[in-house]
């Protein structure tokens, strides 16, 4: 044997005997021949039973003498992550709901209208664009070409009907020659008998309440909800959205409204959009042509506001919601769910799932002794259309 083996053998003979229960390698380790950390056999573990002090699971000894922590499976990690995301989304959704609900201006009480026709099938929204200058400075009125007229009038009126037979958006010309039912003046508190005038006069004389009554009286359609937006709200909403894309078949130039657009597709900001929906002097049929543009614009605006690029971007979605709700005046029973339903119905019209039309016209330049030229409805076709909407039937009138 070599020198190392001889020395080892001599040392073993000189050392005291070890307890017989230790194996040779364990005995060597205990005697100092092999360092404990080099022992290949694991140290005696805790009694069986698992967990701290047991074998397997949490607390199981490792070869280095340290307890092994439990390993979470990939499925469990994904589950807890998904649960956390759901909790966060619920919290954000609830807070957003209450924030948005607090901004809704519920100012019109349709419940006090006692002579309303019976409720029909489906849901009818009266959407009004007024020339309210609320929130505009004198400089803004000049820049937007709104003028500075006192009082309020209606620039556009539409009935949006939704039901099992789809969506119909029907415009009502503001110069429609209709019967305004008797009413009590807002300022004079005098009772005025029923009379025949242009439709927008009802709003000027009695506000939203008289406008709704007049439309219900002449169409027989029960108005379930009311929504109105003024100039400032319209401009702010478009700007918050980042503009609206509109395609024009030919150039539009109108000094009165400030419209100055080339032909082709282009993005309009808030100021330009207001000019577009208000211009009419270049159009052959004036108000009727303007209503078509208004329908087209509102549907396009709704479509873009509901696009993924807006809905999934909180830095864009919240300003759009805030701008829209800050200046939107609705009836007292209008919930956020109703507003959402109205909004998606407008979007659907753009997507081709609905119809856009104007109440049938018999004479667009009907002479009246007191109100000048007005719009006279074709009552035969109009009554057919009104009945179809009241009973939520398929619209056959074009």
C-alpha cells in the first residue's frame, strides 16, 4: 500500500472504537475523516406526517439540510392572477359607473305630462340638438359662428325607435307645420290655446316639456326618453373623441355656419363638426339636406365612440364620457343603461342594421300666413309610418 494508506491505517488503530450502530462511512464522518457536508446520505429527517416536522410538502429536508418551500403549479398561479384581474376590473367598473351616473343631468320630467299617448311597443328616444350657448364665451360664440341670440331653439329633432324589428332614426324638420297643444307659458304663466305653428316654436315657448307634448300630439308616438345636447357640449364631445371622420361627395362652403370643406374623406374637429351639421344654405333642399347630414354625422360619431380604440383606451374613454355627460340633458328616468342602449342603437344605424329617414313631406315650402314658409307633412304616408313605429312593425315607408 502507498504512504497515505499506511498512515490512515495507523490512525484508525490508534483511535478509540466507535459505537457499532454507526455505519463505516457515518463513523468516518463522525471521527473527522470525512466532512459532514460531504456525506452522501441525507441527515435523519423528521418523523412521517408531512408539513413541518414531517416528510414531503412544506418543511421537507433537502440534501443541504434546508427545508424545501412548496412549489405552486402553473395552473394555480394563472388562477390567482385571473382572480386578481377580475377583482380589479369589477372595482374599476363600479367606480366608473357611479362617476358617470353622477354627471348625468336629469332635468326633464316626462312623468308630469298628463296627456301623453299610451306607451307603444319598443322604445322611443327623442334626440334634440339645441342652439343653447350655455358654457360659451362671447369669443367662442363668434369663433363657432353661433351668433348671440337669446333664448333657445331646436336645430334638430329625431325620434330613435328601437325594437324587435330593428332601429329607425326619423328626423322631424324644425319648420314642420304642426298643432301645438294648449299650454301655460313659462314666464307669463298664462294659458295659451292650441294653435298651428312651426315645430321649433313649441320648444321656444315651453321648453322640452311642450316640445315632447307637441310631437306626441301630432304623431301619436309615446316618447319614452329625452336627450338634448347644445353647441358647447357637441364641440367638446367631438374634440374629446379626437375628431370624427366624414367623407364628402363634393365641397361644402357656407359662410353662415363657417363650413369650408373640400371633397373627400377628412377628420373634423369640434368646431368644424358643428359647422358641418349646421350648414344648409348650399344644399338644394336646405333644412331637409341638413337633417340628412345630421343623421349621418351622429351615427358616425356613435360608431367611432364605440370603437375598440376608444373603449379600450381609458385616457380617451373617460374624457369622451365626461364631455358627453357634462352637457347632455336627459329625462329624470334615463339610466346609464338607457343611455348606453340609445348610443348603441345609433351606432347600429351606421352599421346598416337600421333605417334613417325623414317624416314624409308633401310640401317643403308650404306658405303660412303667420310663420312664412313651412314644411307640410304628407299625412297619409306619415300616419302609416307612425303606426308602424307605435306597434314596432317593420317600416315600409321610405
